[in-house]
């Protein structure tokens, strides 16, 4: 039976904040928009975001977007592209007001303005005192934003394909993106969605690590789809480990807990961040705090019988602040640890959290790839936004509260550029059977029967491998061994077989497709980390402990074809203000 086709002006893969903000822009302009999501939209990982979204509203302390921009450039360890950072920090202010007007129930100050809390790496006046820039709805900000955007999309008549899995992009002979092959998870039937433009908004890939704050669905599908379509991934070595994951479990205790006044102590009860970041203390940026914690533990000052974590103290804040400003954290502590954070310290350890790298795009969310002759060019019809993309505004390290901002600002920017693109390219391009063939083959590969490893076993091995060989501290020997093991594992994936070949709600097949994606994204991360011979932001090499601006003010690009590495210069010119030249990064 021929595969059914549906046609839309725009296809958006992913219903998190990035996908939904783009969809809203397009549907409000009366385009026919399809949003595909492998889970019901409001279950996307954006719903889990706790602490808040950054904008220099100056509701609590003095602030302006220049300082936000400086903090972001510094936080990125000077690897972020300054044109994109300027754009994001300026757009932050209208973006948050737009959300407010769309109905996001932000927490309020006594004067009725939006509540803002301090977060890591925020300053007043170019590195001065601590600012309070993170706009919050208690500690459930992502939940508030995602539900509002979903409801606004329903009103704007966005067409949702809930619980459809995107298998691969479809490009025509000339390389133009013309849609995607999807799978209806409920029935197991394939569906081709043809579109004049396609946006990847598939979120992060935290599941590539064993201990992570990320949901099970964060398997880097969009990044792997881009790789298979010949687009290299950018800066994949920069993976953020959040300092305060629940020790041994991984779920997140928001940086807002330290923003509200919480702090870390070691086994001696010492507030050790005083030694590593004398000014910013526990609100230094995440890479700095994570490394300090691991150093304390390595030097024998860890807490607990195994000396394998440190403690986050909130008890001095009083039950009122803890339960009112951090209700979600209180719940997590009660349910998973059986403690009340207003009374007991929380055991914490760094946990895999956020991909700074991803699909390379420009400021308009257009995917850019190296051209065959000369520098990069735009891939026609293809866009990426949100955590799967790399604009790059986070460079080597993202500041807390800047990802919700990134997904909203660049989701919207994608919508704006897609409007232009579809106006200029009003017709669907023809789709031939041959264009769909590679995507279909990928689906059919999992029909093979026989004996072999299980998806589950190989995935567990991969996640352990990544944690052991590409964690907070790295060196050549460990990573080279990691690449070798991952190559062996990649070969074994060929022999993985499914036991269940039924069609209806066959989640085993979905997990198998995700495993393919995780392996590709894992290799991108390891190869990029192996090649960058310096320490910058979240990428910390024991064998190259210094930042090396002369050699490495460059973005890395990993191509799947032959595991090739390439590099391109950082864009250091902002749009309207003067550049911030690299300086030593102290907090
Ligand atoms: C626990 C936690 C707390 C966080 N807190 C904050 C915070 O306070 N502030 C902040 O700025 N950032 C925070 N972050 C980071 C931020 O929430 C995420 O980076 C951001 O929400 C990602 O949004 P997104 O739209 O890119 O993707 P997501 O929200 O992850 O959505 C991805 C979408 O893609 C779909 N999808 C993926 N693959 C496929 C496929 N193959 N087929 C079909 N659909 C697919 C999914 O179904 C989903 O709809 C937090 C992250 C975590 C994990």
C-alpha cells in the first residue's frame, strides 16, 4: 500500500517552547502549520524547566540588556557569537512581556511587577554586583510557559500530530528540505508530511549520559536527523553538567535554590565556594561550580559514607521561602529523598543537563552548513531552534535562565523567517519516491528478526560509556579509549534485534530508533571533545588546563561521514555595540 502524504506550508518537529513559539507565529499569520511531537505537546521537556527565563526588566535590582549581554558572552567563555547574543538579550525584554500578555502566570512582586530572582553568572554593571534577572513562576516556569503556548496554538488552529515520531528529514535532489517521514506511534503506520519549510525543534540529548536531569524523550533525534542529512553538528564537546542534581539519581534542584540564598558545604561543613569564586560564591557559573564540587570530592572532602557528594543547605531560609518560592523542589525532596529541604540539607552531585552544541544556525534560525566550495551556506527550507540548535548564544557554557530565553527568541525568529521563505517559495516542490527511500530503509531495518543484543542493554552500555569517558573532567587517553569502545558499540548496533514486531504502540521500535540517534550524538560529542585541546567553559581537559584563544576561538564541526572534524571562526562582532574581547574569566 502506498504511504499516505499530507501537505502543509510549514512542518515543525517538536512541541517544546521552541516549536510552539514558532508555530504560534506562523498559525497567527494563517499559514497551514503541522506540529509533530513524539509525546503529547505539554509533556515536552520544557515543562520541566524550573528556575525561570532571563530578561533585563530591572524589576528588583538595576539592570539593562548590555549587562545581560556581557554576562552571556563571559559565561560562554567567549565562544558565543556576539551578534546572536546581542539579538537575544535585546529581544528578551519584549519576549517576556509577550508571554505575560499571552497569559503566563508569573510570580509577582508586591508592586504587581513580574518576580525576578538571582541566578548564576548574573551581574550589574559589567561584572559588578549580583543582579536579579530571572523571571519566574515559582519553580515551575517551564510548565507555565508551555501550557500557555499550547493553548494559544490551539486557539490559532495549529494542526497537531500528537504521538507521531519523526524518523528522518526528506530532502530533494538539490538538497532542499521538503518534509519528513513520520510514524504514527499508536498504529505503527508511516506518514509522509510534505512541507515548504521544515523546523527542527526536537530539544536536547541528555539521555546519552547515565545520570541526567533530562526526560527519557531527550535522545537527540533532531541532531541525528541533521547529521544523516549531511549537516555537521557544532560545538558538541560543550555539554553542561548542572551542579545540583540529586546525588545518585540525577533529577534537578534548580539553581533558583541558590538564587534564593542556598549554599553548598563539604564534609567539614565548609562553604567551599569561597575558595573557588570569592565574589560570586555559589552563584558562579555552572561549569565553575560543578568543577569545584568534583574537586572537593576528589580531594576527600565529600559527604556521606562513600564521600561521594556535597550538601546543599536551604534550612536557614525559613520554611516560608522554601515552600513558597521552591514548592517543586520541596516535592522532589519529599518524594525521592524523604526529607524536607526547609530542615535537612540536600545531597547533590553534578548531573548531565544541557547541550550547548547542536545544529548550526544563523540568527534567523536558518540551518547553515559548510559549502562544498568556500564557507558555509544556508540549507534551503531547513530551520532549527531550541536546544537542538547551536546559534551559538551559549558558546562553551550556558547561563541558567538563558535556555528558556533562547527557545522563545529563536523559535519566534524561525517563525518570522519561515513566513518570508514561504512567501518567496509559495509552491510545494515535487517529492519523488527516491527522496523518501533512505528514511524508509531506516524504518525497515528494524523489521529484521533473529537473535542479537537488546536495545535496552546497548543503550545502558552507551550511557555508562559516555559518563565514564566524557564527564566533567577529560583527558586524551580516557577519551581516545572512549572513541574506540563507541566504535565497537556502533558496530554492534547493526546486530541489535527487536523481539516485538507488532505495530500498535510498539514503543520498543521507537526506543530502537532513538538508540541509533543516541549513538550518533554520542560519537559527535566524544570526537569533538577529543579534538579540542584546551579547557574552555564546560569542556575541562586535565591535559590542557588553560584556555587557548590563539588556537581555539573556533567552533568545532563534526560530520558523520567518516567522523570528520572541521572548525570555523567565532563571530565576535555584535550588531550595534562594541565587541567584548576575551578576558580571564573570574567570578
Ligand atoms: C529539569 C530541567 C530544568 C530546566 N530548567 C531551566 C530553567 O529554569 N531555565 C532555563 O532557561 N532552562 C532550563 N532548562 C533547559 C530548558 O528547559 C530546555 O533547554 C528547553 O526547554 C528545551 O526546549 P526545546 O523547545 O528546545 O525542546 P523540548 O522542550 O525538549 O521539546 C522537544 C520536542 O521535540 C519532540 N521530539 C523530539 N524528537 C522527536 C521525534 N523524533 N519525533 C517527534 N517529535 C520529537 C518532543 O516530543 C518535544 O515535543 C531545564 C532543563 C531541564 C531538563
